[in-house]
C-alpha cells in the first residue's frame, strides 16, 4: 500500500495480512500535527482498472495496492 498527505513518513509499505487502516496509519508514523483521521480517503483500483475513492473506517481492512490519503485538518 501507499500512504501520503499529512503523515509522518509518507511512502510505499508492505501490506501485512488483515492490516487495518489504523495499522497502516501507524506504519506511516501517524498523522502530522496538521493531519486528521477524519475524511481519510482510499484510492482503490478494481479488476478492470477503474479507480474508486472510498472513505474508510479505521477498522476497515486494506486491499493490495490501496493508496491512502490523509487530509490536513482545518482547525
């Protein structure tokens, strides 16, 4: 998976079995002081190549090649 935006260590990481969104955030070092877990987005490609945007819960499991975007908090 890949994580970018307001995280301490953006980049590509190995997806562990049954990894949740919360575990992925921890792998990326957590959010920055400006980051928020509200409004997270996962960009997910389906089997024919279309990309959909999902707003996950922290307990949702990741899929191979998911891209997580962490937004900046406005407050």
